[in-house]
């Protein structure tokens, strides 16, 4: 009897704390006018604090970035890198992110992007080339920035630790077979919980990404047109976008949810859909690819060149630089908020004229 009761209590703990919130719980993050001042990542499972501090998260991200860049090939063209960094930083400035971002371009044709904990953000060249305009590119970037703003990686780590704590009662309930049954049940519960966390995180990132796109002045429809285009092209060339579809939820569901979120956003008089600079950067990337692929060119044969990490403040150094955790990090800036009483003509305002 005690073993059944203990097993029931453990399973109830997992379901109550770690399962995704029900659909009828209502729309999260409604206060879009306060983006940048919201606490969207305060509690884990509405009860527990995040076990990992922001400083620790940044350090973890720097370590992961270092490992990744040891094998990855980065795009080092200064025009491309500066443009992508500027687009990304503009979205970060209009997001809920609490950490500065380091943004780089990966030399791969895979249509994707990913952000490490602590704001180390990598945009694949394939995402740029597959986008038809700047709002589509910004939509893909806003989604990944939202993952960092919501601290999904460290939230998942915290929940994993809490799930391990939940298994402790199984060690003291009933006999051997009762304990084995509880552990098997916990194993299934853990799998379902992690799956739910992943789906919930992607859904939240879509909502927040749509809000950040809107708040940055981009047309939120760029989010949807990019989804629809990938879906159509995948039907024509199956397998081309396998990486994107493997790491994201079904596109139809995402489109419906993004459209729903867009219906709540206040209308603006105008949105940025595309810029001539996007067209120039995309054409520049295509020209670089064609030059490298031409017979007799430097990139047409031979072993792949190991990437080097270059910084804007010291471009003449040839040796590889490691990520700096303190002195060399960018600072996170917010746009000035007129509603807080700031004078846009005040020369002491750090955001004036930026």
C-alpha cells in the first residue's frame, strides 16, 4: 500500500510541476508595451528559482562557443559580419534580453541559426541566402534571441536537476520491485517532461520572437512568409531543409500561433520589410561563394581552412583569440523610452541620435 502511495505521489509531482501548462492557461507575455522591462524568466515551473546565475550562464556560453569555433568555419567578410551583427543587435535592444550578445556568421548552407546560453549567437549563411528580404532574416534571428531572453537553456538544466531530486523518494518506498516500477515510471515521466519543455520553449520563442520583430519595427509577416516558403520548397526538394524541420516544431502549428499573436499586437503606421543593404549583402555572399567554387580559386581545392576569431577592436592580430568573459564583452543597450520622461534633445541622453 505504501509503495503504491509513494509511486502515486512521485508521479503527481512530475505531472504537476514539469508538464507543460494547459492551453487554456491564457496568453503569456501580454504587456508588449513594456518589452525590455519585463521579467519573463523569473521562476522555473512557476515555483523554483533558476539555479544558474546570469554570470554563470555567460561563462558557460563562452566555453561552448570556444569549443564550437574550434571546428566550425566562420564567415569573416567584414561587410557581411558587420551587417548581421547590426541587425541582430537592433533586435536584442528591443527584446527582454538581460545579457549582451556576440553574433557571428557560420559558413554553412544549412538553413538555420542557433544561440548558446549567455548570448553567443550564430547565424548560418544558408539562412541569409534563403531569406528573400530583411524581415524574413530578422524573424529567424528574433526567434533565437527569444530563446536566450527567456533563458530556455538554463531553465531546462534547472528542471533536469529538479527531476533528479524527484527520484529520491523512490529509494525509500517499498521493496526492490516497487522501487524498480517507480524508477521506470519516472524514466517515462522524465522523457515526457523534457519533450514538453522543448515544445513549450519553441512555442514561447515564437511568441516572443514575433513581439521582438514588431518592437524592432520589422513586419511580423516576415516570420510567416519564411515558414511558408520553407514548407513549399521542402515539398519540391525533400530533404533540403531537414536540419530546420528536425530542430523546430511542425510549421503549420507555428504559423497559426504566430498569426494569433500578431492579432494582439498594436498596429504601426509602417514596418520595415526590406532594405537595399540586405540585397547587397546577400549578393556579396553569393559572389563570394561563386569565387570560391571557381576552378583554380583559393577555395576550390585542398584542405579546409581552420577559422580564426577576429574582433573589430584588434583586426591586425593573427593569433587566435579566446572568448573573453569580462573585459571584452559587449554591453547591452536599450532604446530611450519617451514614456519614462526622457528628453530626446538632452545631450546627456546616451541613446540620443543613435
